[in-house]
C-alpha cells in the first residue's frame, strides 16, 4: 500500500457555509460507496460520483460552473466568434449529408445559441438540434438560455438523455456530432507503473479523509494500459498517468451509430506519444475551483471540476475501429483559422473600439499558443463524407497520432 503523490491546495477562495455543507454531504456519499466496495474504489468510480451523482455531483447540483462567476470559462463563452467559425465547418458537412446536429454536454447552452444563430444567418440550419445532457439541472439552464437568446430556433431543439434516443436504432444518426470539452470530464483510471509492475491508484478513507491507495491493476485495466505501457517501459519509474476506457467506449458507440456525417471533438490533450511523455510522470489530472487550477481531487468534493487531458490517439483508434475515417486532427488555432475566424472578426470595424476590443482579445486567447491555441485540439471522424473538411485544409497533424 502506498499513497499517491500530491499536495493539498493553498490560496484558494474559501467556500461559504452552504457550500461546505454540500461538500460534506458528497464526501459522506463517497465514504458510503467506499465502504460498500470493501474499503476501496477505483478513481474512475470516485470521479464519476463527485461529478455526476444525482443531486450531489458537480455537474448534477445547482452551483454556477461556467463563465466568470463559475470555476472555468470555455471557448464558446469567451466569444460568439468561436461558434460562428465552427458553423462554417458544420455548414459544409450538412450540405453534403443533411440531417441533424447532436451536441454532447452542452454546458451553459452558449455554443448551441451561437451555432444556431450563425447557421441561420448563412442558411444552413439542421433539421434538428439535439442536446445529449445527462444533467437535468444543466438541461434546464440550457432551455432558459435558448428561449431567451434564440426563441425563433427553439422549435428545432430537443433534449435527449441517452445515446440510443438521439436517433432511431433502425436508422442511426446522420449529420454532425459535436463534443466540446466533453472527453476531458469522462472518468479516468489512474495507474502507477512501478518496479514491481502496474498498480491502480484508487480511493480509500483514512483518518476521516479521502486518501489515495494503490492495489494491483486487474486484467481488464492491464489490457487498457498496454498501449501507454509501451512508452512507459523505457522511462524512469515510478510513472503515474491515466487511461480512459469510458472515452474509447463512448467514441465507439457514437461512431457505430453514425450512418453518414462527422464527429468533431474539441478538447485539450495530446497524441499518445506526447500524452505519455517521460516528463509528464505525475499524469494530467487537474482540478478547477473558482478559476484556480490545482491537483488535489479530494478538495471540496462536489464543488470543483476534475478533468484529465485527452489521449487523441485513443479517440482516433476507437473511431476507426468502429468503421469511421480519420478526417483531420489540428490545433484549435489552426482549425479556427481555417474556418475563417479572423475574417469573422474583421466584420467588426477596429475603429469601433468598444465592440472590437473584447472580440479581438477573446480571439487572441483562442489562437495564442500560450493560451488555448496549441493545447486545445480538434479531431474529426467521418463516415460517408468524401470532401476534405474545411477546418483541416492546412495544418493537419493526423500523422502525429
């Protein structure tokens, strides 16, 4: 038995009494699950509980999550030009395939509003805009946002709570599937490669607190660890990182249900060789609380977001294995440039400082290598789409996967 290397965060904003009480309720719920599991649960189970447990998890409870008053800001909330640029790519695909748009985990609903507004403006509206949202609380916020911002398009929008209800099992899905910052929130298993073999870093409860505890990795997890293990075998040990079978399963299901169209995954991450880099020996787990990033997932459970970077090689493999084609992989900056974000920005005169400056500042953050431009990537998988995709006409990095 050994504990996972980590440190308690300091200098974070203090929660109020209600928030502390909520975190205590979440911790009690996790403790009960640990007890039911014989004193230990995999980290993936813990992550799923604190993010998604009904009425308790971070995404299932009512606290503000997105934007300046939440814990982090996503690209769509920075500027509507993100959605407008994406709309150019989506319009190209829909012109070839027809069909619907399916957005996974629509957050605050901002991207849906921006995409529908832009698509309406260029005459490329989908038949339906479907939102797969497992959080009832977030779905309600999305409805309110759409009714307020884009009432004329609301009749095209519908919410589904499971993949199989997004389209008929007989016909499958045709159109465009979007997952913006979705894959990074899927539960990951944490592995530790040590001199004696591979162990799984799970969660126990000691001295009144949640704590890391390692156990031998089972056969199924060892199978998932084989690909990164090929890199780690040559590294100085110990080496800690993550694998995400849930991500591969999700992409495989989406790809298997796609009859004709494209899937666009936007997230922060790397190709496998960079994900499992020798210098990244503590993994990629990251927590966000009130716009502060830290690495302690046991801090205020239920009040903070927990994410891991995406292994984009695993995404590509899952899609291709399910019969799709890899249609492109690029940095967010290159994708948005290819989709015309600078031309969209130029429609606002620079002389109109009050309007232009916020847009220009946001676009700079989206494109800058020091901000989101390089760390965030876009990967496209297609089926039955023969034309090259606009977002990858320049700067395609598919050969790095």
